[in-house]
C-alpha cells in the first residue's frame, strides 16, 4: 500500500496510551467476580491490592514477576509508539523491585490500513527498549485488529524478601515520585495537533525512560512499598497505596514535579477524557484544599503512560532514595508526600496545597 496515504496512528485509536484503561469504578465492577478464588501459597502477589504485577515464589532465592501491558497509539511516530509501549510494560517489573529477564510481544494491527513497514517500525521500537533493558523478545502473538495495539508480557526475577508491593506503606513513611506528571496532557495536545516540537521531545524523554532504579530502591533498608504511576494518575495510584496499607496518604501538591508546559496546556483544555473518568471513579475519596482549581485536579488524575515510580520509605531512607534516582538520571525525582494514620477513617487521599 502507499505509505503516504496512511492515516496518523493516533487517529486510529479512541484513546491513547494508558488513557485507554477502563475507568477505575467500572473495572472494580468487572473484577468483583474474580475475588475469593483460592490462591496457592507460592503466589506472593496476586490481584488483591491491584498491584503492578503478579509475583510467584520459585524457591528461597527467586520469585518470578509476571505482568502485561498493551495499548493503542499515544504518538504518531511508529518507532516512538513501540518504544513507549515497551518501556511502560517493563516498568511493572521494576515497580515490584525486580530485574526483567525476557518479554513476549502482543501485537494487534489493522493490516489493511497500516503498511508492513509501519508495523515493523512499531516492533523495532519495542525491541530497541528491550535491548536497552538487557532482555530478549522471546516470542509473542499477533492478530488483525480494528485499532493498532502493541505491548509486552514482561517477566522478571526478584528475591522473595525484596518484593515491593503497593500495599506495604507504613505510617510515618515519606513518599518520593520519580518522574514529573503531565503525559496525558501532552498526549491530548498532540492528538489535537497543539503540541510543539519541544513539548513532543519532553513527552518522548519521560515516556521512554526505563524505571531502572526499581531493584536498587528495593535493596535499600527502609523502602517499604513501590508502585508506578500510570493510567489512574497520581491520585488513583496513591489511593491504591492508602487502601492496601489501611492509611491516609497526604500529597503536598506544591512539591509534585510537572513536565514543563503542561499547566498552560491543561488550562487551554488539553485534557484527556480518561482524566475525567478517573476522577468520577475515585474523586469522592480525595480531600482537596479550597480553591484547588480544575487544572490542578486534571493533573492529579491525569493518566500517565510509562510514569514514574512512587516510593514509600522511612524518613531516614529518603536521602538514599533520592540519590539512587539521581544516579540513574531522574533529575526531577522529589519528595511529594507522606503516609499518615487513618485514625479510624476510611483509607483515602488528602491533598495539601
């Protein structure tokens, strides 16, 4: 087919990147029938706390991490789409404190719409990230689908005693966020053709940065919980930490790092539909300060594709956590909040201006 006649990749997807996720409330309804199933004792992490990956104990020294993530195009460049999707999928292994060992590709493409050259570039982008992570793509599965879909099954290893769940935060912990927020805002601007070249480069830089500090963070005494901030936004994933650990999470909004330019874009209406669906699903569990504003609320629930690690650690481990992030090139990692006693209240999230 004529490559020049191909449509923009983002025009083929009804929602790009982790903005494709099913809304939190709807997902809870869907998954309620799966609760109560018997789990083997070797399954260290399952579906009970909406964690980033499953973890299965193999022996005293090794546990297997298994996860999958795939989505529709968030950018129009085929190679970049592949890179972003692969980085995002591998992130869940790092979020459990593990080291990736191999991946399988998940590929669904509209064969009559996209050329084999374009599809090949998507796969090549994913392969380049796997190479950077030091793992092979050892297989996969392909289908002819209406919308382009790409992602990975990612497998990793971790010592059973170093598994970092999202549910093990402790009262008194400090929260550190590894990457700035705003990917969903940038993706909305791109889809509306309102994102300039500098904004696009910032988007690619953050979404293709592998969360390699994960296993190093897991080895630090005082790091209790790790998750990655993805499709449900900072608020959604912080709420998962609060629910899992039966605590109140407090975020200091003034300390949350943002990608340059996203506040202005959000104010101009460059907000994803997923942001509103996220808020509809969990907003009632979030205490906002007076005059927080719609732009801040949109950023709080903004779906992050290949977002940063959110680390819950003891106060005396903060310096080691920040230095670990800095050594791996995460210059905007910052302390963003703390974990409080719920004091008999329903676990939730409180935002401080």
